[in-house]
């Protein structure tokens, strides 16, 4: 009788494999079973079974990063603190205005 299995040889980062193997073990799975599950989902979904995106920062994050750069470069003047109590006091007083 012919074998119904086929071997796939892949190279992966050692630490990636170790971490994934530990997680799969906690789930009661081994790497071979997981790969079979993942490939089955590729077939059922006719594509990758999870979202593959190139994460882009939100507009708010980009604005915050720019503000931080502007503060560092002196384009925006801000008050600095060496005393946390004074900073908290100023924050609390600012809210009362």
C-alpha cells in the first residue's frame, strides 16, 4: 500500500520553533498536527487563514510621535520636571482651570 503522507522540510528560527512547540504542547498538539490543521484551513479558505497585513501607525500615533519630536527639537516649549510631586500638583491644578 502506498504511503498517504508526504514530508515537508522547512527551516525556521530555533527560538521560534521552541516557543511554538511549547505552546502547541500546552494545547495538546504537536508541530505535525498543527501544520496539517493550518494547511487544511488554507484549502478550506482558499487562502491564508489569518490576516496578513503591513501594520501602519494610526493618524493619532503619527501626530503624537511628531509632537514628541517637536518637543525634543525645541519647536514646542514644555515645562520639565525633576520632582514628581510637583508635576502631579501642576497636572491637578491644570485640570481645575
